[in-house]
């Protein structure tokens, strides 16, 4: 079962997954997350969840495959040394121009 769960994580479901009280755990097309797996296990419907994984190769471009927002562990969310993404980019850019200038002889 653990192998099937790992295969399912990050993939969409092909049907609505309901708990015992008919509350929706995942709707059709929702991405299977660790939280959804735990909720399905708690509701004793984990077998239904792992049997409902969409695993075909999509015929979509990268933009169509992306979720509506970035994940918490994505590079876009990670802050470099407490800086925002823009500040980190500016620092990297400044660092690369400094390193390319460090090989030049200073003017006399």
C-alpha cells in the first residue's frame, strides 16, 4: 500500500473521494496530498483514493500542468537569507557582476 500511496502523491484524482459522512476529501481533479492521504486513511477510504489516481501522461503544456499557486517548499516561496525573492535575485545579480569585474585590473 505504501508504494501505491507514493505513486499517488502529487497526482490528480479521477473521482470525488468522500468520507463516511459524505464530506468531500478530494474533488475530481484535485491533487493528492499527504493530508488527503491521512484524511482518506482516517475515513477508511484510502483504497478508493489510491484506486482513483489519474496516471496517464498529460497532453498539456507546462503552464496547464501547474497548480494555481506555488507550493510551500518551492523555490518561489523559499527566502534566501531572510530576503524576498526579488532581493535574492538582485543580490545574485550584483554578486555575479562583482565576480566578473574582480578579474579586471583597477584603473590607475
